[in-house]
């Protein structure tokens, strides 16, 4: 089913809310917005649901065409249920027992992940894990490489504030409990380390 | 870029060497030992092969006990 939503003139988060509702029913949706922030928010939400996004900037608005991907192996008709793999990193060290070892394991894990063929869709840093995404971290280059490969990196804002690191984020972006909870609940697979 | 790695007998040794090489301005990266190599501990220090002479000299000066240096 195809639909058109005209979200011009609507304030945030209305365009995202309307789009989200429509995506439950439509396979092919055109959303018209009038500003870049709405375009990015709608695109991000649609991509997180597995929809393909194409953008056409016209004189009278930005047209976003959102299309549900199809599963070719099932005859190209069946909607693909796409939910991402999320990696939750809730500490700056990997495992318990010895922090020097734990820190080394975490660094080599993230480096290996950056070179792995299979990557998570999102990485969420919480508690002392946020230190890995901030200035002075030994894995900034690895995280940036992951971002280039379209891995979304989120750092818990509350945690950054607690460690006084809100201005020191060097990879990914600052997120909040709403977005993090939603990402975890929607994920088909959460890898928690 | 061409790389080589320093192999160590222990993680502690690898971390000490990393610190000392950093002080001397030599860029290294702590990585898992590549599959084709083996070592006593699972991590090694990767560096640009062009820095090999400097790395060897620095490790000798610091009397670091290493397992070897290999091209990767």
C-alpha cells in the first residue's frame, strides 16, 4: 500500500510520529517535510525500521520516499522484518576479575569488531563504557571506522554528565534513555558486554 | 600501509611496552595476535614497518622482554 503524508508546517516531533504510524500500514510512503531537521529525523526513524530512504528536494518541500525492503528469497513480495543487532557496552572493561586485563580485552575486542565482516547496527555505551567514546580513548579510531561503515554509535548522556565528559565525545553522538530503551527493545539480538 | 607486530610473553609486558613506545613518540596499536601467528599472550603491538629500527632500539633500551617481531 502506498501513502502520502504532508508534514510541512508541523513542529517536531509531529512529522516523525505521523510517519511512524503510517509505516505500520504502508509499504511505500512519501513524506513531505519543509526543513532539514525533520528530514533527518524521519529518515533515521525509517532506516531504523529497515525502510529504504530516497530524498528529493523540490521547490515546495523535501520529498522523502520510504520503501519497505522485500525479501528476494521469498519471491520478492514478503516484507522483510528488519530489526537490528545492538551491542550494549556497559563498562570500559570487558569482564570482571582484573581491570588491566579487562581494559586490554575491550580495546582488542573493539578493534577486531571494526575489522570484522559482521557488524552490529548500533553500539550503545553506558556507565563507564562512555569513556571509550571520549577524548583520550584508545579506540576512537576504531569507533570512527565503524561509523564510516554505518554503525550507529550512541553514548548515554546521563553517564557522560556523571563523568564530566559531555564535551569530550569524539565518536558517535549523545543519546538518552528513551532512545536507548527503544533500541534495546526493538533489537532482534542484543549483545551485552 | 605495511605493518609489523611485536609479540610478548604477557599482557603486562605488552602494556608496558606500549606506554614506553608512546613516550618515545612511536605510534603503536594494541591488537589481538593475527591468526597466522602465535604467541604466549593473545595481544600484540602493531606498528608501521618503516619504524622497525626505532621500535627495536627503543625496546632494547628499555630492556623489554619480547617474544619477537613479525611482519603481518
